[in-house]
């Protein structure tokens, strides 16, 4: 994913919602397929290197939807606090990698073991223009921004144990993302997306984004970005092409008949599910594209209107079952479907 959902404070809350809506289209199902055109809403996040407010690893669910980081055992309902709220200034950027949870708080980067023990401060930021943000944790190292409104946001890199901290020699950025052996970034005040090596070298232009409020996505070395309700991508040869293929979901089904992007993903719509082989379809009424989540056997979604609620059905549209009066599906893992329920999460067996 390119660029976190937290646009930081103040009026950025509105932008956070708009960006979250755009990102949600790209984040469904960790069944890693090689293009945006073959992704849909929400990510399974089985690969816990991805930074999100809820991730899974080793049979546990890690979530920060309540403002602090918890580890939950869905089989027993046991909850362990990994990072208390006072230690977790921003849990929107937390990551789980191996047996450690990484986050930033109080303008510093921290990690603790997945059971909450062994708290370590990896790097100190400061205050004001020395604030830490945009944390990204990968097996190849930790990347984050350091800076603020007036001083520019520089990108730093360090090892997973905090050693070898160094500033990348690239211009101040508004956002960045790490994808494989490359770092993609938008310079402050620029609409050009650049790519560089993880050491900051070999800088190259990846895409030119003209007058677009939405930020792009990077997946498997390919950049995707929206313009006027359509999605375009820049391949590894820097060729710009329009992505016309419907969004792929499990079992060779496709979503089609969708409206243009809604900034908040809240406008009810008619969503059609079409089989790739037979082109037979069924429709879901009063369902937003952004509430869809699919497993091998089920399609999960939130339906608004008179019959509002969280539902699931089979991929043929039959065996519809109401699971809760409200809730938005967010991920599938370890045989469970996890969904937002007010200011907390809940889960049901898939």
C-alpha cells in the first residue's frame, strides 16, 4: 500500500476518510494477485508486515481500533494490551513482524514483544518539527518520516533493532511507501511520484499525477492511481495504461456495475457479482463497494436501508444470513471474519 490512512491532525481527518475510502478498494483479500484490476475492498492482511489498524499473525488478531494496541485470541476471547494508549501516539501505523509489534508514540519509534513485554525505544524523534510519522516496517528494515509542517518531512531508515539509522538523501516527502526493493514517494508540493532504492539511490520518476486529490497505490512494483473515476496504472516500463478490468474476487467472480468513487464510501449502490466463466450474475442492493469482503465460500457485506445489517451469502447469492445489526467487514484470517463493531472489533467463524 502506498501512503498510510492517517493524514495526521486537524483538517487531515477529512482527508483521512477520503483516502481510506480510496485505499479500501485496493485492500481486499491477501490472495496476492498481480494488479489493482484483480483486487477489491479490504485486505486479508495475512502478511502482518503490512501496516494497518488491524492485522493478523500466528492465530492472533492485533487491533488498534480502540486507540491502543491489543492482541486478541479469537478462539478464547483473551485480550492482551501490547501498547497502552499513553505509549501509542499513533497506532494507525503499527506493524507486526515475527514476534514483535512496532509503532511510534511520543515522537519516537518503539517495539515490544507480541505479549506486551520487552518494550524498546528504537529511535527518538523530538517535538514539533521533529515528530515521527508514516512508519513502515519490512523485513529489510524500518522506514519513517521525521519532520513537521515547517521543516519538511525527511525519510529515515534503520535496522529492525534500531541500529544503522540514516537519512535517505531524497527531498522532503508528503508520503512514501516501501514495495519490495524500492521506496515510492511524493515530494512535498509536487504531483510527481518518484521511486528510489531502499538506500535512497537510483531515483526515477514513476508517475505524474495532475490535479488529483487521491493518492496512488503501489503493488508488486506497479503504480495505480485514479483520475475522473477511472483507474490507471504505470507499469515497470513507465507506460501509462487504463485499468478496465473489473475487480477480481475469489472463485473467479468479478464485481461490476459500480458507480464512481465516493469519498466516504457511504453512498448505497447496486453491486453486481459476475462469474468469469459463465457471466451469470446476481445483484446486491443498497450495498457499498467498500463494505465487500470475500472468502472462499462466502461474500460478506453491509447493507443499508430498511433491512440494514451485516450479512453473508454464498457466491451464487443464495443462503443469505444476517450476522449483526451493524458492522463493516475488515479482514479474513485463521477461519474468522473480523468486522468493525462500533469502537471495537468482533468476529465470526467463516
